[in-house]
C-alpha cells in the first residue's frame, strides 16, 4: 500500500512539474478558455465578451493591494529581530523531517482556521524557518504543507460566506434569492457539528498524509539555508557621526510614538468589534507590530524594500483573474445566462435532497478555479443554490457551508491564492502543486463524505 501511495505522490509531482506552466501563463490560458466558453454560454459576440472582460479587469484592485500589503507586512514582521528570534525557537521544536512536515502543517491549519490572511503568511514564514533548521527535509513539500492549511479557511472563523450569513439583513435576502430571510448564526455554520467534525478529521489526518508524501533518496529537494537568509543588516553609525536627517531616520522615538497610535486603535477596534479579524485589521496589526519591533524608521523602510520584491506575481496576475470573473459572471442579453450560473444550474438539475450538498460542493469547486474569490463566488452561486436548497428540502446553512468548502477546496490546485506563499518561499507553483493535488484528492473524499453523512 505504501509503495502505491509513493508512486501516486511522485506521479502527481512529475505530472504537475511537467505540465503546469508559470501561474501567469495559467491565468492567461484560463482567460482564453473562459472567453470562448462564455461566448457560447451567453450567446454573445466576441466584442461583448471583451467588454465584460475589461469590465471586471479592475474589480480586484482593492483586494490586490490588500494581498500585496499582507505579504509585505507579514514578511517585515517576521524579519524583525525579536519576532524572528521567537519564531526561530518555535521552529526548533521539530527534530527531523517527518516532525517538520507535521508541525508546519498543523500550524498552517490552525492559523488558517483562525484567520485566512494570518494563516497564509505565517504558515509560509514558519516553514522557511523550519527549513533552515531541519536537515534533509524536502523544501517544496514543506511549503506545500504550509499552504495546505488554507484548505480550511472558508470553514473557519474568517470564512466570508458563514460570516455573511451571520450578518443577515436585506442584502442577504437579495443575495440568496429570498431563500434566507433571517441571519444564520455561526453555531449552525462554522461551529456546527458537521463542520467541526470535517475540520477535526482534516486537522488530525492531513499532517500525517503530508508526512507520508516525503520523498526518499535523491528525490528529496532540499534548500540551501543561505538562500533563505534575510538581507544583511548594515551596522548603525555612532549617533555623534550622524547628520540631522540620519538622526531622524534612526530615531526610535518616532517608531514608538507611531506604533503607540496604531495599537491604540487596535485596542479600540477589538473593544468595539470583538474578535472579528477582517483583512484590513490583520494588515494593520502586522504593520504596526513590525514598526514597533524594527525599532527605527530606516530599518522599517529597508525591510519593506526587501519584502516588496515578492509582490510582482500579485500585481500582474490578479487583474487577469478579475477579468475572468467579469466574463464568468456576465449574463447574455438574450438568454440572461452567465457561465458561472450555467455551471451551478447543471449541478442543481442532477441533484436530489441527499446529493445536493455534495453537488453544491463540487460546483463551487469548479467555479472557484475561475472565480477564486469567496465574495465573488457567493454573489454568483447563492441566488441559484440557496433557493434550490429550499425547494429540495435541504438545510440552507449546510448548503452554504458546502459552497464554502468547495470555494476553499480547489485552492489546492489554483495558483491564485498560492502567490503570497510562493513569494515568501521563493518557489514556483509547479514546485508545490503536485503535493497539493494529492491533498485535493484526499480532502475531497473527506469533505464529500462529511456533507453526505453528517
């Protein structure tokens, strides 16, 4: 059995390394595919679809900036001396390659359940620190283990779909086509027995599965620790030799006062909002913690300049995915059908009361490959899937979580969300996606069974 599993893993790795292009090329191929299929589905001409493409092209600008900021602020926080020292001690706990994979996977899963932005960055940074200390560990698998934690983000405390349901209001009624008129508390979604059992099974078994994937012999791809080191620190001049400008640049008082302002607001935010970790407040915490820990303004500037080298993939590719979303959600003038809607309608048509949660999950997984945004996907699928759930007598909370799980599931083979992780790790998508494909197959079985049986 172990030999079969090893062959499957190595076959998956080789398949992806051979055929998966750079994430930018992947986005362009998806653009071409959606362009053609959208013309057929919506019964529209090429010029109309081009207009829909451009109409969506800039719709993720705010989100793109947020992702760039979370990558940069997470990185500069991790490179702050005090934080780096603490992270190093934590990374020293695993003593061998198997422990390293399990430890990184658990940290990634738990952090992603708490908050997806936090988990995405911290998992990758922690994996790098572990790679510096554990000899013989396969570096691509280690990063894949960190990224695999992202599998459960939408079922966790920052999942946009369950939080939207908990908010309620007129918008929810509109989004769900009138199927949900009252707020659905998180006790029925995130903290439902069904969801917690699925999360628990994945939390216990996925780290072991990843550890079993570790290659042997000459197939192990280690990394030179020197390549993971941060830029060297330039010694500070004696203060007596500094110019007035240099004294300002190296003033700790400036950083301390600025960080005090930032943390004052952070306290106010949590008092007023509770433990609601939105993306903006996570970035804010990362930034002002880094400002405090780096000590001086010039140290902060140098850390940001170094970290910003990794954001190129986000800046280039996110607009193309926004354009794909524009084409996916565009409705034909004659038939009123969108490509994303047609996919959802197909799965509704072949469902019954028992299979509907499973097919909701599968349809969401397919749509997510082209619309890798929880909010965007909910806007497309909720008006179709939620009324269908009511018609079939399926619990609306369970249907919503099926969509949420599908949205997170195919992130394992969608480079969109991996870009921040890859930027931190200094790897390409093809280096980790072979392992992530195995995670996709395994988790699909666990989630599917959970949705049918629980």
